[in-house]
């Protein structure tokens, strides 16, 4: 074991999903090592502890795993459990942490961001409950990283990450596991695989786009091998360090190949996609796209059809920018509904306390209390379970849902890589207007309320302020604006738009939302501050 003298970097503050930077930033001498040491310092040291380590397989993942193993050993960890090849989907890592009752885990991923030497990389710590570190821990990591002067590392040969089994490194046990098998076994406990298998046998067709990312092996094992979906159901199923040049973000813009097939004349019955680290999902029916907000609401209303949720759900939680569609389902079911800031870590306390069973974010993330991360393949399997039990198409299920609950027309507009100073100035100017907005009429709509969302956790009473500007109209329509913390270049403005309708469910969402879009641009002066007229991505 050696102690290496180092100098602190001033940019190692984790965002909503850990520390994300360009890959070459992490490849700088000492950069990764400094932050890993800061993680260990922030959690009270690694001595005697057991951790899970793995990532989504993007460029630099394998080298980073070797560094983490050597540093864990030098810091006195008792054991590290790593995925074969250094690869673990994020939900599979959460499952391993919980299943093995470890002291937490280090997950290497930039989620849905592109991968490659010139693209993005990320690292985050998940706690012993399997969920992302809360703000008090990530703040401690930043403090440690800001004053770090040395880190500990064992000088050794690389561990063979492809050899399943146990070995040692500097006195620390290293276990390499096949995480696909553990994860598949968990899914089999939650869902009626016999019913889904029978549906495939009867001629049901599906396409799953793994986007050359980590979910490929998981989807192939479960969908094709265990459930009997036709060979080739999973496309782009081989994980690649650069995701094959694809942008592994499962939305209509980036999963355009799947969207073209599902909207075409020979579309299969069901389509789905997952992202870089396997925690996000997109669901598409033949000729119909399912928004993430609608997907959460439909899953909550029908979860009882899956054996893992047959006794009902305790409650639901959604991120504040996510549409209120699931709130109506919760009211109908007589269960609690919570509105939290963006970031899966905010669901953790609610899940641990048994207050909620299902959670979701409009950013294509859905999950339940089976792990403490969103889980893309889980959401797809729950949809398949519902389809198998109801024996209806995706379009029919959506229409029936809207007839019962009404439809929340919803869209998110992303303006990417804005100059950070201009983005901050725009949001700051909008915040100053908030007190004067109620009563003002815009595009024929009257503003009922406007605020900067703040959250008090009902479990531990912790607070989070300035989580996004909300502008609410008297007719129930809503505008939300926030700057995202998941990018690596400039700032991303996320503009969320929502309109509730009790009838007329077949409008194009962009047309239904047109007055609200114009109102948002006027109120925030988006073009004036950013020079942008149109968003980069619409979902």
C-alpha cells in the first residue's frame, strides 16, 4: 500500500446523479483517485467494509474499476463484489447491495449520456439501502475532495474481472459475480413469467432496443431465453464502450429507429428501449407513444396484476416536474401521493419507510421498492405483465385509462449546452418575477400561483430549496423550468409543459400545449437570454 501526495481539484461537486465530467477529465492523473478517496473519507472510511463496484461498460469503465479495487484494498475494505467485466446495470448494482447487505457501492456511469473517450463518464456512491447518497453525504464528498492532500492505493497487477469467483487483492477479498442471473431471479419473483411466456407463445411480438448499452445481456436473458420472445427481439444488444456511436437515451429523438418501426405498417405489438446504465425506459405501443408520466400512472393503476404487487401499493411518488397523472390514480386507490425534487435519491426515505411502492420521473425513470434505483427493464416487464393479464393493446389500455382519469397532455423541451452564465441569468430574472405573476394573463390563461419549489422530506424533515420554478394556471395547466445537473457541458434548460383535459384525448401533445409553450417563452424570455427559438430535444 502506498500513499500518493495529490492536489485538490476545484470541480468535484456531485450533481443529482453523482460526479459527471468528460471522460478525459476523469483520465487526468489523480482525478478519479482523488474523488474515490473523498468518497471513502466522507462515509467514515472503508476499513472492514464490503462494497459493490460496477458500471455501464462505457469507455474507461474497466480501468476505473481496477483503480477502485486497489484503493478499496489500500483503505482497508474487507471485500468488494464486482460485476463480471466490471459491468453492472445500475438497478442490478442496487439489487446486489441490498441482497448481500453490503455497506454501499460505487457505480460508474453517466447514465443516458453518450460514451467514448471524447464523451461522458460518471461516478456515484450508493448507500447500504441500495439508493444514491443523499445530499448530506454528497456535500461531505465535495468537502473532502476540496481539501484532499493524499490518497491510498495498492500497487498490484490487475484483477481478472472476467473470472467469476473469488480472489484476493492486498488482503481484501474480491468476488466477481454474474449479476444478470441475480437480477433475473428477482424479476421472476415479481412478475408472472408463465403468463408473459404464454402471451409470447400465442404470437405476441415485441422489439427491445438496448441501444448498445448495459441492458442488452439482461434483456436477452430474460426476454428471449426465459420468456420465449423470438430471437432478435432484442436489438443493439451488445454493450459497447461508445454505445456504437449511439446516444443511449431512450426517448423518441434518440431511439428513432425503434420509433420508426413502431409507427410503421409492420409494427410489432410492443416496443421498449433502455439507456446507458439500464435505469431508464421508453414504452411504445403499435402506433402509440407512451409518455413516462402516463406510463407511471398506468403502472400504478394496474400494478395489482403482477404477483409482486398483488396486495396493492402503499403509495406513489413522482418528481415535481412529472405530470400529475399518477396523483389521480393514487386518489382513486386511496393511497398517499408525494411530490419530490428531481433526483431518485429523494424517493429513498419514502421507500425505506414503506410510505410508497412505485416511483417515477418524467425523464424516463420508473421503479418500485424492489431496489432503490429506477429500473428500465423492470418497467418493461411490468407492462408485459399487464398486457398479458388484460389481453388488450397498449393503445386500448391508454384510452381506457384516460376515459377514467382524464389526460394530462405533457411534454419536455430541452435546450442543451447553453452558456452557463446566460442560463443562470435567465432563471434568476424569472425568480425575481414570481411574486408579481399571480393574476397576470398570458396567452388567454390566468396565472394562479408561481413559486420556486422547496421540499421538506416527510420522513427525516430535511429540506431542499430552489428545485425548479413553477407557474400554475387557473385551468390546471402548468409550466416548470429548471436547470439540469446531469450534463457535462454548459447548462441544460429543461422546460416542462402540462395541460389537463377531461375529453378530447387524441390531440397531438405539441398542438394541445401550444399556448403554454408560447407563454413559457414569453415569461422567461428564452430566446432573449439563450438565442434559441426551438429546443434541441422534445420528449
